[in-house]
C-alpha cells in the first residue's frame, strides 16, 4: 500500500491528519504540484482527474478522494471512531463534515483559487466568484460560531473528521488572507484548541514550508 | 419522524430516490421554495442554513444534508446496500459519489444557479463562473463516459448512491439546457437505463411539475 500525497496541499493533509489521529503509518510518495507532477502521464494513470491524494493498493488498484481514503481506514481501523458510532451519530458526523466542506472549505477554496496569484495561469480565474466566496464565508463563520457554542468540537464532544475538514480549511484560508474574526469567540477557541493537536501541528503547512 | 422536502428540488430528490430504492416510507412535509418557505423562521429553526431536506426525529432533533439523511437510513435499513458493503467497496462508492458531486452535480448546480433566470434576484449571480462550470462539465462528461465503459453503474455492477447523485444532476441539467452528448455512448446508455428505474421515474421533476 502506498499513498501519493502532497504535503502542502489541503486535501492530502486531511488524510494525513486522519492517519495520525488513528496512529496508522502508510508509506508515502510526494507529488510536487508546483512541478505539475500530478499531471504527468504516470500519475494520470492513477487518477485521471490529476488530483492528490491517491491510495495505491498492493493489487495495483487505486482509491482517490480524501474522504473516501479516510473512510477506508475507518473501516480497517475503527478506533478511535472519526466518523461516529452507530447510525444516528454517523449521520450527524456526515452532516457536519459536509457542512464544513460546502460552507467552509468550499468557500475558502473558491476564494483562494479564484483570487490568489498562485492560480493565475493555472486555472481560469473568475475574480467576482472568489469575492462572493469570501463574503459568503464571512456569513458562514458567524453561523458556525453560534452552532458550536458550548461544545468542544464541530460535531459534538468528540473530535471527528468534521474538525479535520474545518481546521484544514481555515489553515488554507490564511494563504488567502482569511482570518477567523476575534469577535467569534467560540470559533476562535475551537481553532486554537484543534490547532494544538499533534496531528494538526505536525502537518501544518507553515511548518512544512519553513 | 418527518421529512421536510421539496419535490422539485434536486437534493431532496436524492433522498426520495434513496428511500424508494430501500422501500422505506417516511411522512413528508412539502416546503415551497418558490414561496421561500425554507427561509421562514419556523423552518430556520430546523436548519439555520435554510436548506431542504431536513429529517425531524421524534425527540425533536433534526438532521440536515441529503447524504447524511441517506446514510442514516443505510444504517437503519442496510438492504439493499446503496453505500457498498465492506471497507473497500464502501470507500469506492464514497469516491464515486464524491466525484459525481464535485465533478457533475457541482458543475451543473454552478451553471444553473449562476446563469438561469430563476436565480436572478435570489442569489448574487456570477455569469462567468456559470459559463466556466458548463465548460468544465463538458470535459467531465467525456471523462465519465470513459470511466464507466463496460460497467452497468457509476461505481461498478451495483446501483448505488453515486447513480442517484448523477441522475439527479443530469436531470437538473436539463433545466439549464445541459444534455449528455449522443457521442458519449456509455453515458447515454447509463442515463437511459437509470432513468427507467421506478424510483427515478416516480420522482422525476418533469412528471412532478406536469
């Protein structure tokens, strides 16, 4: 088994944090996105969409999509549960992970991709869409601050994949000059606590690029 | 238990198809999106994001997000499995469902919301982004056509939640004048076959609005 990953990119980081929380070690191969190694023919054979991460199995088959890879490891290593336990809790974690993807990570990514110079020439940028994402994200941060009042983690009292998605999103946001406003006390407190976890510290893009 | 839904909207339809495939009946309450009932205070109490569907439990708690609701019912009614069986198959279904969400439904929705007159005045439209989604979708349809060559369904030989996401997306696409090109023979064949399933026929927006 081998994990093709890019240690500075947000989606691969979700898997790396997940594995660290589970205590699982998987051999990795670093794909250099700056050199567009993800678009090399041998990589496109693994994932024709040219995206990292990709998990290669010993039978030569592949699995793409960060959350699909996480879910695979949840199945093979159930403890600690990061997708919840039992039908209702698993559904609640799914809801919160999706909300973090669509409301937070999606808007951060939209803002980053459509407004940041890094993407100029790499993708077709629509600045007005990036600006819309930034404004939407501001509303969503205020909503999220209210939702998590009185609880330790995004989906309740347990750290889950929803926290992984959210912290990865906010860390990516820093690149696009997105900050959690200090006035959002619950979100600020959550971000500080989750950012101090060993799995999050050891995979920090700031640390990796230093 | 009660399902707040809107029978003409794509995300609620995913849940309705899922329930029909499972043979589960849940009492429903229709939320009229044209009348903005999803933004009425009593609805926002159920889901502050103002989105349908929402599942209300008998203890007064709520579950939002279509796939979270589907996953809840997969847990309580495992047969037939629509999220796969076992760690690897479940991961593969997750990958394909996410690919259908991000590559197909996401681009259809982006095109529909940012270019269709229905959304004018309802959201801030960025036409250039909608056009980009339309062009991206054309590429993704060609990619998908190649991926499903020689198999019956999106994720393999079994009908899964990935097929539900994809058929719902392509049906929504019709509203935005998106069609699967006839030259994409595999995708055309898959679409015809899946569109004939009773769960898909009975929830068709064309039939509902007639």
